[in-house]
C-alpha cells in the first residue's frame, strides 16, 4: 500500500517537473525575438553592456576636454628636482618632479607645446598654474613654457577626437536594431540568422520547419 502510494506521488512529481521544464523552455525563447532565439536575456545584456562601455569611454574622454578658466586655477611656486623630455609627433612631453620642502615631492607631466627650446635646470624655480591636480600653465624665468591658451587648444582638439565614440555608439545601435529585426523575423531569413546567432541559440524546430 505504501509502495503504491509512493510510486503514485513520484509519478505526479515527474509529470509536474516535466510541465515546469516545458513552461520554462517556452519562456526561455520569449517574445522579444518572436520565440526564435533561446536565452534572449543574454543578448540584451551583452548589447547593453557594450553600449554602456562605449558611452562610458566617451564620457570619460569628454569630461577631461572642457575649457579651463583661469579663475578656477591656483598659482604655486615650486623648485625643480628632476626633469626629462620625451619627443613625439604630438610635441614634447616634459615630466618633472618638484619639491616644496625636503620631505614633500610631487611629479607632473604635460605636453610642452612651446617647450622645444626651453631649458629648465634642476634646482630652478618654476611657477605652476594648477587646475585641480593638473598643470594648466608653467612659467620659468619670466617665460611661459606652457600657457593656459595652449592647454585649452589641446583640450579642444581632444574633444573633437572624443566625438568618434558617439559615432561608434550610433553604429552599434544600428547593429542592435538590425540584429533584432533579423532575429525576430528569423523564419524569413533562415540563412542570414546564422551570422547573428550561434546555432545552439536558434529555435530550429520553429525556424527550419518544413
């Protein structure tokens, strides 16, 4: 009697599990892609993740290209401890270490713009125009080695370069729209769908039915 009841309960449990799996399987194909594509959430997550990365990169680049106002800067007089130059296609990158006292050292670097013929000796006193923690201007021996105007001009050029990221984002959105259309209408594009989705994600029973 007990064995028969146990078998009956086990049979009910098995049928219930099968119905649950069938229900889950149906929901996993979902309505977003018209039931053509398995695990639709994975595609949405990857699409949005890449889009967020592109836009995040643009915002990071763009936030460092706005025009610096002189009233937002502070003037600091320091003494050079070490200095080096790196010559490249975009100008001279000068890196130097300065100190305010024997125990406090700070390193700065910037593209020197007017710095080709500038000779700042070790131990020389420099006046820095600081915007937050960045060098926005440098004067040595009465000569402006790095001017705020030049810095802003450089930042304006970098802003133009940063606009490539929204263009990439727009292209990616077009790709998402095209992908969604193909995946939603996969029955009309049974050959094309393979270029957008791996075979294991395709609902073959629906798309390739005769």
